[in-house]
C-alpha cells in the first residue's frame, strides 16, 4: 500500500511492517498506540522504525491512518474519551433561531 508520511511516499505492506518491528522492544505507551503481532507499540515508535525518520518529522495521525489501512489495530491515547455529540436542536429551537429569536442559537441545523 502506498502512503505518505512526513511528505515522503512509502510502499508499506503488512508483512514488511511485521518484519521491521520484529525484535524491537516496545516503549511505554503514553499516547496513541498500535498492536503489531502480540505487542502494543506507540505509533511514533512504529513510524520511526518503518520510515527511518525522526519522530518530530511526522504526526501520530499519519502513522495511525497507515497502520489502520494495513489492518493493524490502533488504540487511542489512554484516558482519552471521545466527546459525545451535541444534542440536536428541537424544531421549535431551530425555527426560533432562524426567525431571530432572542438569544437563541440552534445547536445543530
């Protein structure tokens, strides 16, 4: 699979990533992570190993997207909870906001 990490194109395969990470000890996970084989690695460590670039040159999101497309399981940062969606505005709230209701703004149109 062809992907771009830190503005450079890479042709990655699942087997190639597995081979690259073989024998690499995982660092402690403090942020986003990816499961490769039976181990869980920080995405920045995986990106550094497979691209041979400095960790400051790419974002964790670039590596996470690439690993997810290859079929690896990606995990959010520990303790990170997705924000719940805002409740939808009722029909009366929406109509009032569209008609210039006093201090009312629709939460979602």
